[in-house]
C-alpha cells in the first residue's frame, strides 16, 4: 500500500467516522453540513469524501449538468455520513466496546498483507501521510464498530427460506428463459457505391453461393472472400440470438435450417450469405442452476430492507439538522 492509497483510505474513512464536537470547537455556522446528536459534520468533510468522485464527474459533465451531479453527490455523501455517525452513536449508547487486542489484530493483519510484515514501513507510511498511530487506531475502531453493528442489527436477522427461493423462481420465470440461439457463420461483401459496382458485387456473391451449394467449405470461402470482422475465423460468430442481428438477417436466421445456405441478402451497404451449424430452442434455466443466485439476491434485498428500517429508527430518535 503506497502513500497515496493510505492517504485516500484514511481521509475517506476518517471523514465518515469522526465529526467535530460542537461543544469542543467553534466552527462557523456556514461551515456546518449537519449536526448529529451534537456531533458536527462539516462541509469540508463532505467534500473531502466527494473529491475522487468530483474529479470523475468533471471529466463527463460541465456547466449546469455538472452542478446538478455535484449536488446529488453531496446529498448522497452527507446522508451516508449522517447514517454512519448514527450507527457509532448507537454502539456507544448500548455500552459496547471494541477491545484493544481486536484493533491490534486488525493492524497486524494490515501490516502482514500490505507491508509484507514490515512494521517500520507501515509506521513510516503513516508518518509521511501525516497520520498518527492513535488516529489510525481510532479509524480501525470505527471500522470494527460498523462491522459489529451490521452483523448485530442486519446480517443476523436476515432469514430467507427455501420456499421463498422457489417462489421467486416461479414468479419470475421469464427472467430465467434463454432465447432460441443459432450457431452462425456469415460471409459479407461490400455492396459498392454505384450501380455498376453493385452489379459486380451481387454477381460475386451469387457465384460464391453457387460454390457453396456445390459443397465447398463455408469457412474456407469466408476466409477467401468475406470482408466481415470474422473472416479470419471462417466467418464463425458462434452462438447468437437471431434478433441480435439487423432485421433483414434476423428474419432469415429464424427460418434457416442447420446446414442450409441462405440466399444472398442485401442489407444496408453490404451483401450477406448465412448458414447455421446448429440451433437451440428457447429453454428455461433449471431451478438448481440458479437457486444459489436467487438466494443471494433475496438475502441482499432482505438485508437492505432491514438496514433501511433500522436506520430509520435511529433517525427517528436522533437530533439531526442539515445546513444549506
């Protein structure tokens, strides 16, 4: 972990975790972003967290659109900071504590994984980033609190039964339908710019089709004459859904039998010859193949619901004031 990574990591989590106590330090009111149970979150803290996102937004947006995106990022980040502070306040209200040896173990793991067991390199990294070991320990403590509280208030309460998984599969059966597919090979020709060129190209395409009808190998001819992107692969496109191609080709692919050679198809500025090697009918993925995926989706959704309700309860019993 280099200094840049360390600094960004620290700024992100520290600003999420620690505000200034309104009683401990005087801060101009116009510097406040919010007050949560007496803990001040400043606008500067919010913008520190947004900084990496802001740089990305400035590459994509400008003017009024940029301002709108920045406002959205600011509100979303401030809400996250408020919720984080509420969780930490709840942890403290419950009289819970993080043992020092747990913090020590977490730091030792970081040193082992990120600094190849070199404690001196770790300490030097913090020093260069302007971070004291005491501040870093407080940050680790905050991370552990968030993990403990999530497990206690959310993860441990998530219950999804096998019956619910089966019900979700049957209720959303269309989601697990795999559309019909064909194994496609294609030869394409440029149509040409004027009528004379078009006539020449159409004659060439029909000549190639005649050779195919006489038994010449489709892949070999594709390598010889096709101007398509897959010419070097013998015009092989693998398994595709017919309607993923332009309409003129999709219509033919829906009817083409395996091994059959299409007529010359004119579409846009190209001529095409198609064949399919095999066809798969529309089918539904068996329940057993998606059971674990559905279970994970339902658990995530239930965890989000429980978390949202929990945070709402925390907010209802807290003093929260936002500043413009």
